[in-house]
C-alpha cells in the first residue's frame, strides 16, 4: 500500500509540474462558473420589447400574459415606440412590437391587417419564433373576449345569470384548451433529445454541451497518460519497482491524469449547477475514469508505438465530439449514428448521466478493466 501511494504521488507531481496541464485543470471550473453566471443573469432568454400607448382590455391582457410568461423569450414593456426602436437597435432586445389603439375592435371588424408594428434586426432568427408566440397569445386572449361577448349578447342566455355563466364557461374553455380539446397554439421548450424540458436547470443540462466536453476532456487525460506510460516503459523508468508491481505501474500512469481531469470535471459540473446528486455524480465519474483508464491501457498495450498513440488521439477526440451526444444526438435523425456513437467512451457516460443506461457504463467499465488486467497478466507471464 505504501508503494502504491508513493507511485501515485510521484506520477501526480509529474503531471502537476506541467503548467499547461495545471492551467487547463483550473480553467475548466472557472469557465463553467462564468458560463453558469451568465446563464443565471440572462436566464437563458431572449428579450422582446412591447409597447401600446392605450391598450384595450384584450390587448392589455395579452401584454400582461406575455410579460408573465416563461420560456425562451422575456417580454417587457417600454414607455414609447422610440424606446422599442432603441432597444432593438442596441441589441438589448431581439425584436420589438408596437400595438395600436383599439386593436380588439379592429380584429372584430376584420381590419387588423398590418396593425401591429414589428421591429427586428436583419440578422435575427429568433424573431420569427417570437412572432408566433405573440400572435398565439393574441389569438388566445381574443378568443376568450369573443367568447364572453357572445354569451353576453346572445338572447338564448337572457334568462340566466350571465356573470355566473361567463365564469363557468371560461373555466370550461380554459380547461378544454389546456387538455387539447379546444383549438389553440401551444409552444413548449424541448431539450436536445426531443423530450419536453422539465425545468430551467434540466434544460440547461440537456442543451448545453458542458458535460459532453468534460467527458471528452477526461478521455484526453487518459490518452495523454497512455503516451506517458509508453514513454516511461521505453525509458525503463519503472525498473526501481519490483517485477510483480512493475507490471501495474503503467496503469497508474494512465489512471492518475485521468483521475485529475475527472476531479476537475466534477468541480466544473458542480460550479455549473449540473450536479444531480453528489453520490450519483461521484459514482458516475469514478466508473467513467475506470473505463477510460482501462481503455487507454489496452490501447497502449496493443499499439506499442508512440506515433500510433499520437495518431489515435485526434481520431478519438474528434470522433467523440462528432458522434457522441455532446452537441446533439445524431442517432435521433439517422439510425447509423446510433451504432457509431457507441464506439466512443463519452457516450456511455453521457447516457448514464442523462438517466438512460447507468448499468451500461458500469458493465462497460468492469469489462474493460477485466480485459486490461488479463492483458497485463499475460504480459507479466510472458516476461
């Protein structure tokens, strides 16, 4: 046990003496912290400016509802049309809308075409989605007001309590709209897998590629450890150790940088607010670190050439970024990518972290560790 600790300290100090490696270990949590702070300050939303000089009851209700609504847009009111123009021109707002007086009456008369002024920058893409949200809200409020007026003006309801009937009818209409029985427009926030986002943090974890980058970073740490391990064996750095222990030191040389990057990744996840539970995240990172260590050890034992190891690094890193669900799960679009993504280690970790297949990560880790141990034992047996 003492020898093991001595070698872990030695290999750890060697890694920490590399300024670039230490800078990367520290930079990742700092970058994740800044990213999380920016997301918290902006609430992951796009600002949309609204203005109406003298809103009628329908327009006022629509504006109030828009300002209270969550989602990817943050609607807010301005004090004049000029302020709306300034907000859009300065990019403080993605786009802006100016509503006319008497919009409800214009809609009833069928004269509302081109009544609402819309302002957006030429490069704006999200403004088209904002159009849909704004007009869907107007339709919803107009439908309610038209429904109330129909009840109030229809002679069929002359002998009943119109106020009570209106309340009951509106409650039924809203319940029907929410259940989907009545026609309405509905906009939901979806994550990268096409599932409905449950809350702000869950959506951030799905669409922000922080976890995927960190998984690739741990893999890179293991690959660099494999290169160091091969160099050490070639230079016979491990000759001071006993023959039985010497066989397993290269595995430590890979595990140490992988573990250091995993610690940095764990801190980054915590700082970025992506922790779904301390024990769960620690177990997932431990399993993934073991998987990376075993894979890189097998790779180094099989290739046995420095040039081949260096050649594999960009292939594995770029393949992980492209095929693993770091940015987007391509398997949702083409079935062939469902096979390709399983060839790269970050996929197993990301699937487990998203709650899809934690068992797959642990089974893969145990399998690779067993294969690596058998390969090391055969090397020791054959001298």
